[in-house]
C-alpha cells in the first residue's frame, strides 16, 4: 500500500488535505510546485506540476525518491509511444541527479555506452529482455571471471573502489572516469549471471545497495560511524578520523534512498555531506533513512560552515561541493580539520511528519481547521488557524497500560525542540489549561481556536506507540529488555518507542567518540588500580539487574590532594561530563527527596557523590540505606490513596576525607551499623605506592600533571563508554553475558575471600566481583584498553584493603562490640573501679565495679546492671559478654555461665561479669 506521508518525507515536502506538496525535480527545498495524490483505486500515484515540469519525469522522480517501483510502459514503439516518453522522462530525471554526480549508463561490457543522448529502440527492448533473465552474483565467487575495467566508450578509469561485504568478500566495484573536456562520470561494475553464464556489467546493484566500508564496520562493532557522500571523501575521512569507521553510499547525492543502511542500526553516526545544495538534500535523506532503521545517535556536520574556513583560518566563499578530500588537498592537517569538523557538529533530526484528517490540516503553517459558515442554503468553508505546527509522534502509556496520552513535538520561535505529553484525561477538562501548558513551552495557540486544538488532539490517530518510563536503566517492554537513557534507548523494539519522562535534570551528555574517550581516559587509567576500579564501578551499573544484585557502592576516603576527585571524574566520564555542575558529578549535600530524584535518573548507571564531609551525619546515614534499598518514601495522593513510590537501582561512587562510619559518628556519636558499612564500602583512596590514587607517576613522572590530564580528558571526550557497554551487552546476548558475569563473580569470591569469612565480607566481595566482571567484559568489548585481568586485580586489591581497614574478616558487629567495651575500660578502667586489695583507698564515685591484680593478671568485676546500661550501651549485653568469653576476654564460671559469683567488699556471693586483661592485648579479635 502506498503511504503518502512516507512520500512526503522522502521528497522533503508535507502532507495536507489528502495530498503531498513537495519540491519538483531540480527545484529548491522550499518549492511546493509538485502535488501527489493517490489514484482512485489507491494502487498508483497521480501527479501535477504547477511549474509545468514533464509529468512522466516527475512521476519517475517521485518513484525513485520514495523507493517505489519504476513505472514501465506496456506497449508501443513509435516516437510518441509511452516507451519513448518513459525513456525521455528518465533522462530528464537523471539531469537532476547529475547536479552533483553523473553515473555512466547501465550497460554491459559488450554494449556501446551512450552517456548522453538517446538510445535506439531496439537497445531498450534488448536490455529489458536481458534484465528480466539476469541475476546479480553476490558475493563474487573465487572462480569468477576477471573484471575488465576498460569501458567501451569512456576508456580506463582514473580510479576504482572495491565494495566488500562484512566478511571482506567482493561485492563489486565503482569506477571513476574523467573524459577529456567532459564532466567526471562514475560507473558501478557488478557480476551478473545470464543464462548460466557469469559476466561483468557496467550496472549498479539492485536495491538496497551495499555501503562502501562494510568490512570496516564489521571489524569495529563499537566504533562510531561517519557517513560521507562519496568513496573518495570516505577514504580521506578515514585519515582525518582514524578512530571511527567511515562509510559511503553508492550512486551519489540523489541515491541515498537506494542504499541499505540497516548495518548502522544502533550505531552512533555522524553525517558529513558535501558543501552544496545536493549535499544538504543527501544529508536530509540519510537522516530519514537512519531514523527508519533505528540508528542510536545521529549528528550532522554543518558542511557549509566548515568549508567557509580556509586552512589559514580566514573566512572565504564556500567552494561548491567541498568535502574531506578537498580539505586535505588544500593543506589542512588531519587533526586540524578534525577539530574544525567536531566544532561544527549538531544533533540531526528527521524532517517533521505532520498528521492531517478532515476537517484539520497540519503543515508548516500550523494547524488549520475548516469551519462551515453562513446559512444552510449558502454555507461556505472557511479556514481557521489554530496553532503553530507540531507533530504527534505517538500514543503513549506506561508499561502497565495506564496514563494514555499524546506525545507532541515542535520547535519554538528560537528553534529549540520541545517534546511534551498531553494526557487524554486533560482533553476532557479545561481547554484553556491545555493551551496554557503548550503556550508556556513556546507553542503559539489561537485563543479563539482552543476547542479546535483539543478536538484535534482527541481525534488524531497515529500508529506509533510510545511507552513512557520514569527512570533510566532496564525495563521490560513487550517481553523485551531495553535500556533507557534520556537521549537513546538500547534495544529499542521495532514497533515501539520508549521515552523517559521527568528527566529534565538528567546529567547524561556526550562529546567526541568512543575512540576519543579510550585514547583519553582509557589510556591514562592503564596501570592505576584505583582509577581502573572507579571506571569499572561506573560500568557495573547495568550488570546489577542482570545478576539480581543489590544497590551499594564504594567510598574513596583519604587526605586532601590525593586524587579522590580525579578518580570520581574519570568514572563520571563513562556516562556524562566528568565534572560537577554542569556534569555527572553530584554533591552529597542534598535533601532526601532530591537524593530520590537523583537516584531515579541514574538507575542502572552510576551515582557520583563528591565529598561526603559536606553532608550532615544523620543525612549521610539515612542516604546510605536509602540509596541501597532502591525505594523511596511512601506518599499519599490527593485522594488519600498511596502513590507508587519512586524506585531505582544504582551503584554509588563517593569520595571524602573521612570514612563513612566516621561521618555517621558526627551525629551525636552514632555508630555505623554493619549494614551501612557493607552497602557503602570504605576504600582507602591512597593506592599505597607514594603517588596518592596513582600506582605510578605517569609518562611525565609527575602525579600532578597526570591528575590534570585525567581531569582535562574527562571534559574533552565523555558519555560514550557507558552506552557502548550496554550496546555490547545487548549485541552479545544478555543471557550469555549474565552467565559469564556470574561465573567471574563466583570465581572472584572463591579466590579472594577466606573460607571462614563472615557473610558480610562475602557480600562486599560479591559487590566488588560485579565491578571486576564489568571491567573484564569491557575489556572483551574493546571499550577500555586494559590488559585482561587488570579489573580483577584492582577489585581484589580493594577488597584486601577494605578487610584490613575494618579489622579482619569477622562480622562488623563483633568488632564493634569489642571496640566499645575496650573504649569504656580505656576511659574508666581506673577511675570507676574500686581496688579490692587497698582497703585505705578513697571511695569511688559512680562506681561500675571493682578491680584486682596487676599487669596481665588484672581483672575487672562489673555489676550486671551497669554492664547493660553503660558498658554495653546500645548493644546486646549478653551477646557481647559471649563474644568476649569466646576470645578469653571474659571469664566464665565453672558451669560455663557468663556471670560469676565473686567475693566483693560488700557481699560474699556477688554476681558480676569478670573482664580480663586480654581485652587490651587484642585477644583473638583479628586485629
């Protein structure tokens, strides 16, 4: 079925009143002299040119641009026959194509070519018979006949380009001819099988035609892609951007719609067209093709601005058709033209697709409604302007089918793009409120036509479906796992669009290519265990959900100027700009509500929190549990019902001059519970090599310069590694990756955790195991330039340092209990215990008990109530006594009870706890 809206997009026109209005062949992009409508039976198109262009030439032109089969005559051979008219029409249409590039005619090697001029009728009939029986041979087999590049009329080519497939097998060639005194011409040379015989023909590939550079594209699946307009420009662009893959489409500026762009699905693409009007049209068509196949992120080089700058830096008149090859020929250094190109890159957007239906027409002039005016016998139709133009990009609802709405998109008067959701429920309320919300975002709405606007939105029907989600990360859409970011969706379903709502403050951004980031942050991090650990933590976020893990994170602590912030910025550059505002790094100083919102917009990625010292102790303690739990506070809706709480799943990377436990203790000497210390692991920032966070002084032998280089790299190229990592997970298969990650995690825990270690240590090791696995998977994907095993070694070193600083592999509750009892006796071992051997000693005020013996034989007898109320304040008194007894720090009675019956100055059978001097020797607590 022929879709007029698709034709409108292909022609760069618009659809209104049931017709397409678009530029005719050879006319400017703003021209609307060509109208296209469907025939009465809907099987063909009917055209009219208000400029008087040849109707058959226009029809062939529309069919080529829209990807429809060419119209062919059925009979006749005279000069006025449909066959002759069709041939002349195709010649007329080809003149428009040769504004930028002329292709040699499609003839075989035995036929005299006629690059210009008419062909005899018998040749047309013969070619039609040949083409009906011939089949192209792809790829070219090894036993194929050798191709001859000598053209029967154009001679030998001045240059040829080989088109390989993804495996490097030849698909055909494109040759360039420069006849003396004539314009350059290009001719594809492909292999065909006719009646069982293989022969080379000067003929292009059938649609869709292969791209030039498929072998490079397959060899580097995570590299960014650059599209140029021709093969020569592609070859030179590879010198300019060696870290990217450069491809081109065959056939020149007007043949973009004939190429097979599907290999670019999910890739980051930059379009670099020639600096002329055909180049602009080429870029527009390529944008539409990339949008159709689902390219990840598409950017466009402003070729006119780049070409207007001479190698000397002076502004000049733009050379027509200027491209990458011209840049190097003029004397531009590759790195200089690369910087100029990247400075003139902007996000590419496909042309708008407006929706019209009776009595409403949407076009570039806006929304127009038809109203009947006058008495019934003399009624007339008047057009009423309702609003600025906007697109209805889909019908939206959440994954549970709630909250149906229309998603609108438009540009305001300053050219800013707006995407906004109008709830269907709102269309049945105050129409003024709907119009006010749109006007507040730059869409002008007529006060007298607000009802028309709401009626249009209520009645409009589009096939596209949009699923809205309120947080980033993994979601299940149509039984498929997709990864949502504010500006892209990895694993986007073919028949569904997924959009993130409420992400106005999302910190994600990108600059440069993945190769640029790898050459910057990636290269500088090699050999530095703390930097490697931080980057691997940033990459581990998407794995937490896959392995069923829990939130948590790492806190790098240590003295100032040790490189903690440098480490955090390196990790932040994985997902966004490696800096604070504006950037991916956030502050610990925030309210609980703000932390909830922040966590939701970085779900399954990384939460970077700098300097825990600025937070209040109580807030820090609550935040650790809150961030790890993954669920916000319960809140009531207006009707009294319970709202669905905000949820998230995130790994946190924090820095501070003090450990998390010390920060919590600032709040009235509160203790950090074991659950808090296991959720946010305190890792010493100092790598222990004398260079702060670094393991060596870097290539220049100066840690300060190394830190500055990392900080500069984190704001020069960023935001590409994280999305590339997720794309790698999806491309390699989530189930297989999950099995590998679980295997790496299990091996890490088994190798680096003592057999008798407490469960808390195993939980910490599992979290670091995810980090290690993320780093090793990133190495496998080619995202980081580390040696295999480097991420595992960095995580193992961090685990060993964490166990050492916590005092061993025993449970934290045991260490805290021993530590609290020890602190009490260190402070009051003499002042609050009455000596039993000295009867002349002064009475002890606020007595806790008695002491006897000296040196290693010293013992303290503690009254039971004071043991519970003061010595073990906040602890389980019985459990604490049992812990001490198991380590020889407390003497049991002969029956094994924790309290003993001892003689005291006041009673012969006093029940007391007897603490031994082993408490100060450290006993067996693992220190």
